[in-house]
């Protein structure tokens, strides 16, 4: 049975990936999920699979070399899927150092531990071992409004401390592949959305605020463009890259689904109104009147757009979920999981929200 070590599996994409993998492979695989459970990690995301015999959770920090080495020593790991990271651009602008620690040094620890466990005396690696580093399109910087795409060959030009730290981690993975022929791949994906996304990011924050009748903060002129992908499509791409991709290659993942932020927020309001029943009192306040333009994000990248030509041609991956369908599924999930939202927005989230938005919205 193949054993996966997933880092950051209690976060948004990691937990969706674990669900996807159990749906697809059921008892044919074993998953060990290592996560430090930062503010973004939530075991509630995995409550329905936590009792599976082929699933283990280990609470550890990826920067903790001893803890990570121990996992490799005690388990014959076949695949690493490395999600764990500090992931929110706005937090990186306020507190960049933790991004360098987790994203750069944590990735170095993971690479080193896997190399130690998998390397043979002649410097080659045990058959079939693979490391997949999950990265972002933000490493490529910003595109002009009127054209162009990010290709795998686009030079790196990160702007935020978050994207700079992810670029640093990508460079380390590239260095391991070039120097040691370390068996790895990198995926650079566009903006994800879907169930379990923490409401610091645009889509769940907008859903949560709209339902509560709170203002919907839009940075700058609202015309920044992101290329949105339903999270299950990302999970599928990661699995396909590990199964069908060529080792040492980078694959861009995205769905040709470019939208301005203002379009995203208006679509959410429209779909929320369609899904709320007429006698639901929230329907009266879920309107475009909540939209509030606020001070722009510092260094705000104008446009991201992925060219997914390589992953389509070499691997046959294509996104399956159209945006309107994905947003509807996401909104329905949030309706059915109000308790989840209540739990993640209590306590520290309130402090974060006030710190980030109270001045902007006043
Ligand atoms: P997230 O913030 O929702 O989850 C991150 C997870 O990592 C959490 O469970 C957290 O507890 C864990 N973690 C953080 N620091 C850790 C540490 N030091 N040790 C162990 N665990 C730690 O992030 P996400 O949105 O799910 O993103 C996952 C990965 O995908 C990240 O590497 C991110 O850069 C990348 N990515 C995200 C997107 C997106 O749109 N969200 C798009 C492309 C790539
Ligand atoms: O492109 C992939 C990246 O997408 C990932 O690597 C990151 O981990 C992920 O957080 C995401 O980064 P963004 O900065 O693009 O996502 P966010 O949801 O924070 O913002 C999306 C857009 O919406 C961006 O242009 C900023 C804007 N925005 C965001 C928030 C939170 C607002 O206008 N108002 C808001 O309150």
C-alpha cells in the first residue's frame, strides 16, 4: 500500500486534497497528515475521516527537524505532498518573518528529511519515491491588464513577502532537483475557492460578511484580476502530476477563469440571493449596497492568469468545474456548515478582522 505524507493537511487545500484522495483511492493508500495547527489549520475539516485505519494525524511543525525525521524513520513514505505554508498575502505584509520561517525554512526541512530517507549509498534515490511541492502563480509577479499569461518559463518576479517566500521555497526544490536529481515536481496554481476556505480570503470573507449584513471590503478599484479554480480541480491536478507527470518538471495549474474582484463579489451576492429563500430575513440585507471600496493592498498585484497548456498537453488535466457551478457549490456548503463558520470566526479571528478592517471600513 502506498503511503503519502501530506503537510498542511488541516488547511483549506490540504483537507480538500485528503478528502479527494480517499474518495478516489479509498483503502488503497495510507495518508499521514502533519500539521502544526496554526490559526489556519482545523481538524474539524477532517472530522469525517479521522477514524479511518489508513489515516494518521501528527501535530508537528515542518521546521522541527527531529519531528519530521521521526515520521520518515517510522514510516516508509512513498509520496510527499507539501502544502504547509503561511498562505495569506495580507498577513505577510504585516508580519513577514513567519513566512520566511515556515515557507522557506520549513520547505528546506522537508526536502532534507525526504532526501535523507530516500537516498541510496550511490547517491540515487529509492525507486518510486516522489515529492510534490505545492506552489502558487504569485511567484511570477503581476501581468498587465491587457494581456499575457504565466507560463512555466516566465521569470520569477514576486512582490509580496508571501510570494517572495514561496519563490524561495520553489528555488530550493529546483536546487534539489538540479543538484541531487531529487525526485520532485512543482505545481504553480492560481487562486482556489471551495469548502473549508478560511474567511480571511476574498470569497469566504464575502460570503460570511454578506450573510451577516456586514460591509464587503473591496481593495482599490476592484478591478484586480485573479484566475479562479475550484479546489477539487486543484486536488485532481496534484494527483495527476504525481501519477503521470515527468519528474523534475514544473506544471502550471489554472482554468482560464479570469475575473475582476468586483465581478466575484457581485456574483456571490447574486447566487446568495438565488439560494436564500424568500422568508429568510437575511435576504433583505444581502444586496450590492454592502459593497465598500477601501484603501488598496500595499503592492497589490494587478492581474494573474495561468497558461495551463503544458499540464493539458502532457498529462491531460483540465478543470471540470465551471465558475458559476463552483460558486454555487461553495455557497451551499457554507449554508450547510454554519457551525464551521461560527467556530472559525470566534476568538482570534475577531481580533484579526478588527486589526485588518476596522480602520479601512470606518
Ligand atoms: P491554508 O493557510 O488554508 O493552510 C495551511 C496549512 O498549513 C494549515 O493547516 C496550517 O496549520 C499548516 N501550517 C502552517 N504553518 C505550518 C508549519 N510551520 N508546520 C506545519 N503546518 C503548518 O493554506 P491553503 O490555502 O490551503 O494553501 C495550501 C498551499 O497551497 C500553500 O502552500 C499555498 O502557498 C498553496 N497555494 C494556495 C492557493 C490558494 O488559492 N489558497 C493557490 C495556489 C497555491
Ligand atoms: O494566486 C494564488 C494565491 O491566491 C495563493 O497563493 C494565496 O495563498 C491565496 O491567498 C490567494 O492570494 P490572493 O491575495 O490573490 O487572495 P485573496 O483572497 O486574499 O485576495 C483575492 C483578491 O481580492 C486580491 O486581489 C485582493 C482582493 N481582496 C481580498 C480581500 C481579503 C479584496 O478586495 N478585499 C478583501 O477583503
